[in-house]
C-alpha cells in the first residue's frame, strides 16, 4: 500500500472519530428541565387548592424531580400520615373535615382550608430551587403556614442538602449573620438581632434557596420570632456568597 493511500485512509479515520467526538459532545449538552404548572381540579367540601410545578416528560430526571416535589409537599402536611400520594393526602384532609363536621355539628367553626402552591425560583446547569408554600386551617385562632426551599441537582433531580450547597458552614454563618443585621437596618420597625432567636445565638435557617438575586435565607413563622412577626427572610447577593457555594 502506497504512503499516499495510507495517509489518506488515516486522515479519513481521524476525521470520522473527530465527528463522533463532536456528536457525543452535542448529545451530552445540558438540557434543562421544562416545567409546567399543574392544578388539582377536584371539588371538595373543604376549601382545598393545589397548584404546583411539575417537570415535563418521562425522563428519569423529570420523574425524580416530580417525586421529590410531591414528597416534600406531603411531608409538610399534617394530614399526610400513612400515604405517599398527594391526591390521597387531599382526600384525607377532606375526610377529616367531614368527620369533624359530623361529630361536632353544633359547632360554628368556619370551613377548613388546605392551600398548596409552588414556585420555580431558580434554575441553572447545577441547581434547581422550588419554593413550596403550604397552609392548613382546621379552626382556631389561625392556620399553620410554612415555606420550604427544595434544592435539586439539575442533572439528576436529587435533593441537595445544605452541606451539598455550602462549602464552609461556620464561615458562611458569620457572613449570614452580618447580612441578617444589615437587613434589619433597612426596615422601619427598629428591630435588632436581640429581638430574634428567643435569647439563643444566631443560627442558619432550615430553608436556604437560590433566586435570581442571590441566596435566600428564610425563617418560618415561630422559628426565630413570634407569630405576629411572620416570616423572616433576607438575601445574600451572589457577588458576596459565591465563594462559599459548591453549586450555583
């Protein structure tokens, strides 16, 4: 075989493998999950509404995301015992309300309420954050409401805990405390850090999530202050917290 022919064949082989590498690279490009809003359209005797984010499609990523969103909603509700399906949780809440009405027919309590709502607050090639808001009212002075940030790995859909997001928790806590104090200075009620945490030292909230403005730290009702003060939240811009983050 002549040298020229051998050279031509080698060039073709190299070009073919280069094409395969480019093709594989294109196929492995990050494809973000596409979300839609789902409404539970069922008539109940109790006031029940559920509007939540759902990843489209039947891929493993979409299934994992949707499973984690639904599980987080269920775990947040007091009527979720012995069930792992959201539709069953809604039915259980309504059944509990009907049983209450039948047992205490003379009571003039208002209709029970269950509200579920989610919002996709952030999505990048590394992380997805979904804010999950739940409200339950079963009579009494006021209902029970809370917000949870669900942080997910954008490539696998698996839940990311704080250790998977933040590099050095103790150093980050110092940064967060400084921003907490700064956030109080911008408000008109003249509150100080001593008015929070019920006499305990500053601590990070259970809920830390991503938004387009930066990292959001949120304390639910009763977590660091009285019910009257409601939610306590503040944002640390990415420009100041990026060096502490494992994902962004």
